[in-house]
């Protein structure tokens, strides 16, 4: 998967930029995020599974403490990566200087998504993990769920360029 189109977006790579990669599971989110982190070596990659997986080692998802433990883990990540005293200054400067938040949304056709999500490479990576891999479940999931988006990112870039 190429990240060239992301690299051409305005402000990508500026100090303080936050690039937020979002897509359905199996659409390449982590692949793209890791590639961006490799290109921008001073970046910090905060990966969702790094937050969830440690919780799953202690509690099954249907256990009452699971959601509480996930919330605590997210709070820890926020304190560690955002609120830590050495990073507060960076965060305030980012807001003050209007350094951009760049959302990247990954999507593909449902049939292509089914091929990706059911691939042997993906389903065998972590046998202990429950992956969404049944085509009928995937189609239903994609039909009823909508990917969260922060509005029109190009509009955000245009308004920032005019400021």
C-alpha cells in the first residue's frame, strides 16, 4: 500500500502535525500508520491494539472488568503521550500555532474488503485473536456501520492555507 497521496497533502510532516488514520479493520490502517511513522522518524505512533491487547491478556471481552480496564488503559495512554509534563508544552504550541490535524480515511469496495479481511495472511497472523473473517458478517458489518469522519479535510486545509 502506498502512502504517496498522503505525503502530498498540505502540512503533512510539519512539526506538530497529527495524522489520524481511520478505516474499517483490515483496510490497511496499521500498514499506512507504520509507513508514515517510518518516514517521519521523530513521530509517535499510538496504535489502538497497543491499548486493547494488554487488557485482553487479563480479561476476556465479555468479562465485566474488560471495558473498565480498557478505559483505564486509554487514560494511561492520554496521560503518557499527551498530558505528560514534557509533552504539554508541545501540545500547547501545536494549538497556538494552528499546526494541523490531518485525518486520513481508508476505504475500499465491500467485495475487495472481504478479500482483504478473509485473507490467509490476515487471519493467521494472530491465531488467538478473533478476526472478523466471515464474508456474510463482514458484508453486514459494512452495511450497518459508518466510518467516523471529522468533516471535509480538504475544506480544513483550504481554510488553514487562507489564514
